[in-house]
């Protein structure tokens, strides 16, 4: 699980998907609409977006709007932090 910076929610991965849940349990767990097989999922420092790898792309997802876009092409063996 990854605590969302500056917000009361947590991000986690399960069954090959990325999920968002609030700390207090209000609402339901929400599956984010990311590209297939998200890897190395990280929050941006401001907690507005997540960055992750999918195949050979570095991608950015905005949970508040469910917008998802590629940022850069990588090698098949890339990792970031």
C-alpha cells in the first residue's frame, strides 16, 4: 500500500489492477482505469497523479479524473523511484 501525499487515501495493487481506498472506509474501493499490467506504481510528490510502467511506457494517471496518458517510452527492463 502507498499512502497518498496530502490526502486521506491509500493506493494498492491487487489482481493486476490498481485500487484507491479512503482511510476512513467511506465510499468504496475504486479500481483505477490504468493501462494493462501496471508496474512500479508511485505517487507524484503532490499526490495528484500516479506514475507507473506498463510494458515499455512510463505512464501518468490522475485518479480524480481517471485520465491516463503516456509520458515516455522505456526499455523493457526500466524501473524508477
